[in-house]
């Protein structure tokens, strides 16, 4: 489902041709975590859930560091589009009394912080560089995220939503694009990106370059995207581009084409 680029410089938002992206086939969804055997049961239940929601478009929101993804996420939320932030979900699970705290502490003693939640630095020291430990951690956390995703989708369905969004920072890096119908990439010019990132507390040019090296290049993300939102312009222009993109995605033509896949 290819819709095109949406920016201040491209106010004409014609739908793109019915190319390969327009025919992206739905796959069983377990937040694309089903690549590991431990997530097989979650993938099965996610597939069953999705089978009952073929009239709702699932949008994956992504973009490299400093591109303005949070701004676009807020714009979607302001439009009434439900957005599930995968990082925020895990953060809540790691917070004091969070669903993942006790299971992680039992599996990795010493991962708790002084506040009773999971200390990410301590947890990182216990699992980073240890493939077996990472597999165990993912096997524990992924089903919890899957359950939250199922609740999120059920709530959206009950509200009669036509489109929902998943904020997935490493969508392309982790191969999650198959878990959604449409990928929206947030982008800006390299100069604006660099200025935004280096303005963050504690950020250095070296850290920035290190992060970039681990991310799929912006040019490739734009090429692979179904929708590109330009944030290298005034905020209101970005918001207008998001509104036009959502209108295009939820148009009768898109909806008809989608249900016939």
C-alpha cells in the first residue's frame, strides 16, 4: 500500500500506483517477535486476534534518531488515532510494580533498582553480550508486550477505529515491517537531524555517530516506506501532512483495496 511522500513541498497527495507495497500481505502478528521459538504461541494467538480485525489498518511509525517521530506520534494522537508506543510499554513494565519487574528479578537477580523497578543499566550489565541471557529476557518480555498489544487492538476495535498506529523505533532494523499494513517513516534533512540530536542533554557527536551507525540509513527507510512525513518544516505543516496522509489511508479506495487482498 504505497501512498507517497507528504510534506510542505508536496501538497498534492495523490495515491501512488498499485505496486508491491499496495499488496503487502498480512502476516501473523506477535509484534514481529515470533522469529524466536519462544514466541510461537503468542504468534498464534496474535494471528487469531488479527483475523477478527481485517477492517482496521495497522500503521507502523518509525524514523531515525532526531527525525521528529515523537512529534508525528503526538499529531496522530491529537487526531484521535490510537498509538501504541512499544518503548513506553516496556518502560511501564519495568517501572515499580510493573508486570515485568518480579519475573525479571527472579531470572536476573540484582536487576532491580533502589525504587523497586528494573534498573536498565543493571539489567544491561547482566544480559548484554550474553546471547543466551538475551534470549531468556526476550522470551519473558515479548509475551507481556503481545498481551498489551492484544488489549490495545481490542480497545481500538470496540471504539470502531479505522486505523491504529504502532510506534516502533527499530522497525526496519528488527524486521518488524511485516507486522503492519503500512509503514510511515518520519524524515528531515541531515543538518536538522544533527542539530536536534546534539541539543539533547548528554549527547555528543561521537554518541550520535555511533547511534546512526546502528540504524538503517534514512535514505533507505524513505525508499522502503509506504508513507514519508517531512518534519524539516514548520510544525503546522508537518501536522497538515499527517492529517492528509491519514485521510488518504482511510479513504474508501484504500479500504476497498485493503479488504480485497
